[in-house]
């Protein structure tokens, strides 16, 4: 029996959470779910989007599966995702991106893993209002955090038989901050047999849309990692199929990378694939490899049979898509 925190967000979060739980339970995995809520919907009752009870639950269980939480743009509360990463020191954001069956994309055989540093850079939120017309953000890069994420990328590459790691920076302009990140990657790479390649982030984006098959594992600071990981999601069908994991030394939180889609909340239109893919990664992480493989096979066979939600060009509802996956579980 596994004790795992489930964080139900807002928007479509509760719907896709319920769908994924139904699939996992049908697969026979024994999990004691500690169900928590977060986001805009809990502010009225508790005054904050991320109550302390959520953090306490994740710290107690060590593992969490989380659905999307709305983040206001330009105002309002700070991102719940960023808070979780900071509070739990989830320093690595892992985003495997590969083609799914029968999901139309511009490229075939895409297989890229984005490893993004998760705790500093501009996302540390160090900002100040200098005067009415001027605001300032501090880009913070440290050697310790940079070497830690570089080691994570190389360890992942070794464990998963990847061929090389490419470090992505803008070190020609941000010579001190990005230069430090690049130097840290070079230093860590000396301890591995896997090659380290280097590329500037603007060139990386151009190369990704021209020929994504030339990349393997991408290692990036926080801001570039956020942007490039969404670009890579676009190569495989969009955010609706993109999985994510935030992993630290003591805790791990698995979550889809798309938003909360409040415009379709409660309409049974949501695509649970991204959250299910995140859950599959979580099951592998906790050693439930057989169940993970069976669920993944059932998902792939559902897509191969052309059962898809509207965002992928199909007409299946969230519940209908979920039931189709369950019917293919063996």
C-alpha cells in the first residue's frame, strides 16, 4: 500500500484527477490517497491558494500527484506550482516529450527529455518596484543549484540509456549568470562518459522546429526550461499530452503541464492524457512498473483505435475516453 498525496486543483483539475484515479484503481494499484485541494477555489475558505495542510501532506507522504491550478496573470496570488517547488526544494523539472500513437504532429520519432532547473533564475521572484514607471527582476544563478541539476540530467541520461546532453543558455549575453550555469554543466560532464553539447537558447528554439530529432536530453535554467519545454510539447501534440514531474532529494510531485482550462471546466470535455502520463511516470518512480506499463499500453491502444478527445481531433468526452482506456486494461 502506497501513501500518496493527491492535490486537486481548480478548473478541469478535479475532473481529470477523478479520471486518472479511476484508471489507476482499475489497474489494481493499492494506494491510500490523501486528497487535498488547492488553488483559487480554496481562497474563499482558507485565505491562501496553497494551505499549509497541502505541504504537510506532501512532506508526510513524500510523493504527490497534482492536477492544474490557475495562476493569475500580472496580479493576484503567486503560482502554486512555484511555491511547491520552493517549499519542497523540488529542484528538477523533468519533461519527457515523445510522440503518442495516432496524434497528428509535424514530426515523427520525437524523443526529447527536457531537464529544467526549478528553484532559481528569474522564477525565484526577486522583484522590486523602483518607481512608478520602473520595475526590476533579479536573475539569480548559483553554482550549487546549477551543478545539482546538471548531475540530475546526466544521471537520468545514464539510467535511461540516452546518448548525450545538450546544455542550453544565453551565455554570450548573460556572461555571468548563464556563464556560471554553463561552466557548472561543463564541470559535471567531466565525471560522465556521455558527451555534453552546447547551444544558445535562441538557436535551440530554431533548431527544434526545424529538426527536433537532433536532440536528446536538454539541460536548461529555469526560465528557458519553461519556454523550451512548452515548445517541445507542441512538437508532440500540445500541452494536452505533455507530462511533467518535479523531483527533489526528499519529495516528488507529478503533474500535467497544461493549465486549468476554466472555460471547459465541468463540461466533460477535458483530456486526461497529460495527467495520466504524469501518473504513469509516478508509478514507475514508486516501483509499480507493471501497472505503469499496462496503463500506458491501454492508453496507446485507445489512441490507436482513434478514440480521442476534442483537442486531439476526436469527439470522446473525458469520461468516455477514460472508460475506453479502462476497457483496454489487461
